C-alpha cells in the first residue's frame, strides 16, 4: 500500500510539474488563446484580421509601409504596420497622411520639458494623438527592433460609454480644454516662479547594464525650488568613472553651456558650466557623478538661476517628477 501511494504521488507530482516550465511558443500560437489574452471573455468578442477592419478610419498607406494585421476588440481597433524606416520617419509619414485626411494633431503638453534632464536611450516615446470630429481620436506610435520598425495606429470606438464620434466636444474644443488644464497645472506647480525645467540640458545616459524601458522620455527624478532645480539618475554600467563623466559632459557643452571648472577622481567627478539662454537669464549648472558600487553610479545635475532670490511665497518644494 505504501509503495502504491508513493507511485500515485509521484505520478500526480509529474502532472503538476508538467504545467510549469516557461515553454515559449516559437511559431503558431492558438487563436483561442490570443483572443482571450487580447479581450475580455464574455464581454466583447475579439476579431483578428490580416488587413484593416471595417469601420477603421480611411487612410492611404505611405510608400515603404506594409500592414501586418489588425485587431478589433469591440471597444477599440488597432492596425499594426511594418517598415524598414526609422521610427521618427515612419511616424511622420503616417501623421502627414492622417493630417491630409483632416485629422488635427493634439499638442504633446510638456513634451519639450519632459525630454530634458537625464534621458534613457531605451525610452518609450509618447504616442501621437490626432482627432477628427466625425471619428474621435486615433493614437499613433512606433517602436524599433534590430532591423524593423513596427507602427501601431489605434482608434477608440467608445469613450465614457458613448461612441467616440458622438462625443459632445469638437476636436478644437478638446484641445483648448487640455491646453487650459495643463497651463493651470503648470502655474500651480511653479507658483509664479520661472519654469527652470525648460533650461535643463538633454543628457542621454549610457545604455544601462540592467535594461529599463522608461516611459515617455523619463529617466530619473527631480526636485525644485523657485530658483533652482536638481535632477538625478541611478546608472548601472561597466564603464570607468571618467568615461561616464565625459559621456554626459560632452553633451552639456554641445548644447551651448560653457565649461568653467571640472575635476575627475577615482570615485567622484564634478563639472560646472554657465549658460545664458535669454538676455536676462543667467544660469549655473553643476554635474556630479558619484560611484556607489562596482559599476554603479549616481548622476546629479543641479541648475541655479543667478540674480533671482528664492520666492518666499514658494518654499522649497520637492516635486518628485519623472525626468
């Protein structure tokens, strides 16, 4: 009896173990599985096409771009395309075609500010949003692999329980509302002080040994007061400290900052720059690298506006924002 129990237990264990193992599909994936992963069983039916689904906004496919397929998830549709173009060129090409079809691009609020400071080379770009009154919004994004660019164009069929094309606001009204909301948020955040973030240099960090896909241009964190701003980034890379420092220092100088002093040691490196982007704006920038471990570095850049005393009505405010 004991032997039989052992055999039965071993058999049952083998069944449990066989379920696990992280066995990847290398070719065909069951359609039933794909539909369940993409949809919400019992709520909406997912349909997958080899071309463009019915009801999707009409557009002419630019030269050099081909359709791989599309999906209709009931509440939204998405078309996936492939090209050998770089991501920027592919996005611009499709955006120009959509504008020709009457779409209006939504402004990327804060895009310039968010693309400053420490920037990851593996950042995920924000999608481009375009709008047409009779359709609603479409979302355009592109991503690059080793040898191909994949472009996604999505269209929401419903918004807040209503068909997107029957939303009460026009595209221009929605853009105006978005602009006003963003302006009000910025005024509250800056508290009447100068927005120093727009003066930060753009510093693309080395490829991290621990790859991180960073969303929408972000790459670290920042804190600010009325006349100063500091941003930082934790980097893991198998480079000597002098190389890490020079990689960023060269970028700062290339953007018009004038080097004042610098020093590079065994565990820290430091540089000071001056910059006058406007006649009445004088800035000092300090870049510091500190080695915190083997292949680990803390990067900091501090920006100070000269001649502008701290706003006593706006004490130091540690806004921790993604860089």
